């Protein structure tokens, strides 16, 4: 009986310590704030989620028709349009995992595939004080903004997430 109580008390202490020591989640700024540095476009709020073995990603909004984005060295203008995808990523493994913006490709309704535009993505992340990559601790959530350069007529269909652990992937439907 005493051993059972000691084990119960130890479990409670460890759980409280884990909850207290967890790094705070980095919440996404509201979409209005995330539009800083962007000209044109229309944003569609959404909550589209899918998981791979190392993390769960949720697309929170998609912006299409972006005509200009502020970059580090001045404005960036796409050949076509920028598509801006706001997402959150949560580590669902039992250990730290590395997540970056490069693991999320955009597929349009015509089957075209675009990787994140590196300069535009870094600029959007910097304007919103968001980290571009790095380790996520167990249960930690981080916000990202990915910017894709696509044809003017392209319409976003899905985000393809690659899972480095299994070399497979998963998709998030963002047709809205």
C-alpha cells in the first residue's frame, strides 16, 4: 500500500515538473499582423490538419494573389503570384525533432509543385519575428509562414509534408 502511494506521488511530481518545464508554445500572430509587408491578395482562414510520424501540421490560412512582398533587400515581385501559407507545426514524437520550412511543398489544382520561395519565406518570417527552422521539443508548437511563387492562374490544392524519418509524406487539402 505504501509503495503504491509513493509511486503515485512520484508520478504526480514528475507530471507537474514536465508541465512546468515545457517551453511555451509560439502562437501565430493574428492573420492581420502576418500580412505586414504583403501587397494584394486574399486570405482564406482554415484549419486543415494532417500528421506524419514526427509532427502534426495545421494550415491556419492561405493567401493567394499576393503581388508583392517586402524582402531584406527591398520588395520582391513574383513571376505570376505569391501564395502565402500560414501553418503551425507540433512535435508529436518522444524526442526533439528538427522542422523547417523546406519540408512543405505546394501542389496546385493543375498538378504543379512548388517548393517554398526561400528569400520571400525568410522575409515573411523575419517580418513576423518567427524562426525559420530549428528543433522542436516534445509537444512544442511553432508557427511558420511559407511563401510560394506560382503562375497567376494557379489555385492551391494541397500542401505535401515530407517525413525525413520514413522518407514518405502526407498531404493537407487546402482547396478551401
